[in-house]
């Protein structure tokens, strides 16, 4: 992106003005990327969604795209991801989802924060926690969706 266009993009984000089509497109890309990697486990196809220079900020994932792909290769084939909510503004996308079937005693609920650059996932942070049952939930509300896990 040329410096003038980049400055205008930064100004638009600071003013809270973003293209709805860009936000919708970024959400669609993120959901397709997650589906391709985590549920289909099509690593060759997934490469097109993640930047070769992908920056990982998660404490439980090794650096780069290779670190992420290596993590996904390690759990059983029963690993499944489903999303509940997704929001996007400018080049930022936040998706709230559940990872189940990993072989762990509980599912993980995660909020993943992603930076998009030129149509690919370029940077990632997450906040992940074990999913609470109805007995464990002090609020009485599920962490994901409208009901507690079975």
C-alpha cells in the first residue's frame, strides 16, 4: 500500500469509519481459514489463508504459521471448531469459538484476535479458557451459545 493510502486507511480506522464490505470479507476469510485448517485439516489449502510471515502471540502455540499448523496436527482427528460470534472492523477480526474433541477433559472457549493484511491472516492473539459446566458457572450462563455442554 502506498504511504498516502496507508495514512488514509489509518485515519479512517481512527475515525471508526470502515468499509462494511471489507469487514464482511475479512470475517468470511477468517471463518473459511479456520474451517479449512481446524475442521478439514487441509494444510495445503490452509497455507493460502495464513501469511508466510504470520506473527503468533499465543503462549501455547509455537511461532509462525508452521507453529500453528504443527499444533493442529497434534490432537486427534476428532478436533472440531465452531464459532459463535464474530466481529470485524478495518483489518481486525475477533472470533469467539469452541474447540472440542481435542482429547482434553473439557472443551476450550477462545476469543481469537486476528490482523488481516492483503487478504490473509497476518497476526494473532487469543484468550482461551476451559468451558464451564452449569454447576461450575457462577453466572448461571453458558460460555458458548445458548446452552451448556451435555
